[in-house]
C-alpha cells in the first residue's frame, strides 16, 4: 500500500524533477493531501489528492498520515481559508505559522483545534464557508489584485493564471484542474462576450491554437487575470486589451460557464 502524506507547511514547492533547480510546476497548500508514488534520495514523487497533479517535493517536508488519520480526514468536511493571509498556531508555540487562502482546515463543529500527522494546530477564528456564485468568485479574485505573477504559484505571494482560477473556485469547493489547458474542458460554452456573466472563465490561445491563458470575467467587459501581476483589463471578442500598452495581450478562444 502506498504511503499518504499531508502538507503541514504554508506552501510546498512541487517540481518537475527531483532537484531544487527544477521548474516549480505547482504548490501544495497547508492541509492538502497526497499519495507518495516514489522516494528517490532526498525527494518524493507525489500525486495530489486535490487535483491529481504530479511532481516532486523535498522529502524533509513530507508529513506522513497513518490509515486512521486518513480515515478521520476523509469523513470530515474541511473548511478552506478564504483570506489571502491568516495564521495557525502549532502546539501552543509562541509564534504563528502563516496560512494562505485555500489552505484546508479539517475542523469540526465549533472546535478551534485539529490534529494533522500527530501535530496539534489551533486557530483563533473559524473561516466562513463561501458558497459558489459568480459574485463570490469575483470578490475572492479581487483580494489578489497586485499579487506578483509566479509560474506554478497559487497564493498571494505569487500565482500564475490557472493558479488564480483554480484557487478562487477551490475556496468555494468547486474543484478545477490545475492547468488552463485542462480547465477549458470544464463548464458550458458561452457564445459571446456580451452574454458572459461574472465568474465565467475566459480562455486564450496562441498562434498554434494551444491554450496558454485563463482569467475570470468580471462583467462590463472586464477580466481579472494573472499576467505580470493579478490585474484587471478590458476584454472584447478579440481578447484582452491592455490599456497601458495600447494593444491586445491575449487572443480569446472561448468563454466557459462553471457555475450555472
């Protein structure tokens, strides 16, 4: 039976190869679980149980879960942190550990404490559950305005375009694939920009027809997306128009409605 682990750190870099110099392809947030497929030297090849993304993480950051802990986690309905930054305390230590939005907190009832990998954590405030709606998706995305672009990132400290869309939908318990090229397979097509609603996802391709970008429609012909930083730009039937450069930066392929 393969081992299972959990992230008990703010963020864990997931890399394409077992090397600190390898490309970071995504990140594990606090509370995300994973299956350990292989261990190689100081590295572990894992598959995320959140979005089934695969990559390598530093073995020093692996917190193993036994079968009992895994079963307990599976029957709880976790709450996800919705604030860009918050904190958790470990074992009454006199310092706080940062949490980013999307962190999974397996708390139940009115409890402020929970245990992961035999470590006890406590929080001072229980996050509110956020219902999936276009309005809530936009409010969540706007929290990340000016967050820097970071390939493979999905937090206020740095995120890429599909990291932003996966994160804001994930907080509302709507799970999207990690990459824009996979996210495009979800939802229902919207025929025209004028028919789009807040929360719809717009996808963009390159000259080869490959999906290379995604953003969240805000309504009124605007889009919030991660390009250089998380920003708001205009969008029309051609694509995203950047007012600063006075040109189109991304060519529109299709708009998809994720939430009816």
